[in-house]
């Protein structure tokens, strides 16, 4: 028969709940200390000391440039002409470079003077001396309207790109003057333009290919410059963030170890060793703790480098749409480490961790990120408040940083504690429901057990009934045999009686004969 489980005792449940609550409170106390220390060392300590964050990030974007927000003076100088209207004076002074095509013109005229044919790049028709123009495939007016060109390149670099042979096609003067500042797409879409210059389908294909190659060249230059800026700024951010994360691990361990040693020294005042010896031993223990953390610091440096590069790229992408303040830039960088941990936890959770526990940990990580971000944004407000107090104004920076770090650390710890308690409540509610289900299952198991016993008895009774029936059948058979034997005996007895009767009759007949014979003899 199956074992019947005993329902969970309410007293045991209350005891576990009390123990869990005490454990969470102890974790809150420890978390407050560690979070305050982490905030002071990290976001409010090493970060402002090691990073010179700017509004809009470290990579220039057109969106920010239109608001006069640049990562450096060079980009601001590049963008100086972007808002000015295009004109012939603008063209001649800032865009066109006749010297760059002068040598080509000279070679063309030499070929023409020697009797050679010089075909048009657009139509491949022979051109006439004095009627040949160097055409900017991507016009200078269109280039002037490209704010990305302004932002990424200096004036000299823009001239070099737009007057490069890959953007320069030597064509008929009439075709160039008719094209003016329009794009080739606009010209080829104009039936009058095509008809006036008698452009064939082959001419149109050729022109489109020239236009496509020129645009690919210019876009390629822009992409290379942007990639260079992203890699350069990303590498700097990666290096600084790697150092910041490694130093954070080492300093955190050093301060934690120092606090532990100070506490131990205050408790062990009865130690016979002199103070200097004890301090030396304490320092050795602290340094051993730090040395043991070097591997962790190296791992943090590697991860920090990757996170720094990604945060720089993410900041750039965000700033193509909206402008971020320097604080937001710092928040993005600081959040990368936590978000990295959250993603790793979601993608590759530890073995044996339930979905609820994974959700708990990820929620705590994200909540800590939000708390840190809000704290960093609050720092300026705290600083402004302190600056309003004249006697604290000289130390406003340091005081604001310290107070904000403490408040952020405590707030983060409280939020994490609240999340733990919420998930504990969810787990407890689930456990109580599970206990109710278990109790119901226990009752059902008890009923099943009784049914099993009853069925066993019924089975045993049925077996006994079968034995009785078999006995009755044997008795019936025995009675049948006895009945048959008795009938046989009766028949035999009847036969014997009849035989005796016949014998008696014979004897009586013989006696009667003897009596008659005796009478006869007597009469004689």
C-alpha cells in the first residue's frame, strides 16, 4: 500500500518565513554598506575622475551639430559653413578646385592638338577643343547640402574629395551647362534634357554608372571617416573603462579589507603584540586580499573594455536621434556592466536556477541601474542646493558627490530589498497554494489507500466464496456418489429380498410337499 504524506505544518511555515525575513534584513544591512561603497568608488568617484564626458558623447552627429553640440573644436570648425546658403562665391571659395583638374585639361588639349580623338565620358562622342568641361558628377551644390560632409571633413578635405578624379567626368560643355547644379537622376528624368542632347539608352546607362561610382566613392570616404572616429573614440573609452573597472575591483576589495581589519583591531585590544606589528600584519592581510582579487580585476578590465566600446557606439546611435547630456553619457557607460550581467544571466543562466529566481536577479540588476542613473542625475540638484548654503559652498562639489553616492547606495539597497521581499511574497503565496494542493493530494491519497484496503478485503472475501463454492461442489459430487451407491444398494437389497422370498416360497412348497408325503406315509 502507498505511503501517505503528512501535510506541511503551519508552525514550520511561519518559522521559515521568520527566518527568511531575518535573512533579508541582514542582507539589507550588508547591501547598504556595499552599495554605498560601490557608488562612492565607481559612478561618483572613479568615473568623473577618469572620464571627461561631453553633451552628445564623443562622436559627432549631424543631429547634435545642428544644435551646435560638438565633441571638439575641430568638428565645430568643419561645420561652420553648413548653415550658409550656397552661392557662386561659396562654390569658388570653399568647394571648387580648378588646379586639381588643370593638368587633365592640359593633357586633353595636347591630345587634341596631336589629332587624337578625346571621347566624352558621358556619351563617348569626340569632343572639340575649347568645348570641354570638367563636371563634378556629384555637384558641389549637392555636396554643400550634405551636412555629413561638413561634419566629418575639413574644408581642404572636402575639396579633395569633391574634386577627386572619381567625382570628375570630362564631358561636352553643352551637356555640363545644361546639367548645371542638378543631379544626373534629375537630368535623366527630364525628357527634354534627354532629347536635346540625343542621349541613347547606352549613354544613359553609362551616365548612371558614372554617377553611381562617384556616389559610392564619396559615401565610402564618409564611412571610413566615421568608422575611424568610432574606433578611435571607442578604443579610448574601452581603455579608460577597462582601467576604471579594474581599479574599482581593487579599491573595493582594499577598502572592504581595511574596514574588516580596523574592526578586528578594535575588538582585539587585549592582543599582547605592539600596535606597529599588528598594523603590519593587518596590511599584509589586506594586500593578500587585493592580490587574490587581481584575476577578478583582470576579468573586469576585459569586460570593461568591451562594455566601454559598446557604450560609446550606443551613445553615438542614440545621439543620431536625440541629444544626450553628459550625465546621460556617463549613465549609459555605467549601466553597461549591469546590463551585461543581466543579458548573461538571461542567455546563459546558472544550472538549477528557476525562472522565478532568474527574473528576480534580472529585476534587481535593472532596478540598481535605474537607481544609479537617477542618483547621477540628482547630483546636480544636490550640488545646487548645497551651493545655496554659503558656509558649505566651498566644499559643494565634494559634499554633493558624497551625499548623492550615499543616498543612491541606500536607495539601491532598499529597492533591491523590496524586490526580494516582493519575490519572497510571490514565492510564499505559491508555496501556500502548493501546500494546499499537497494537503488535498494527501487526503486523496488517504481515500485511495482506504479504497485499496477495502478492495483487498473484497478480493479476499471473493476468494473465500470461491473456496466455499468449490467445497459445496465437492459435497454435491460426494452426495451424488452416495445417492447412486444407496440406490444401487436398494436395488441389490430388493433383489436379495425377492430372492429370499423366492427361496422361502420354494422352502414352503417343499415343506408342504413333505407334509403331504408324511401324511401319505402315515396313512399307509
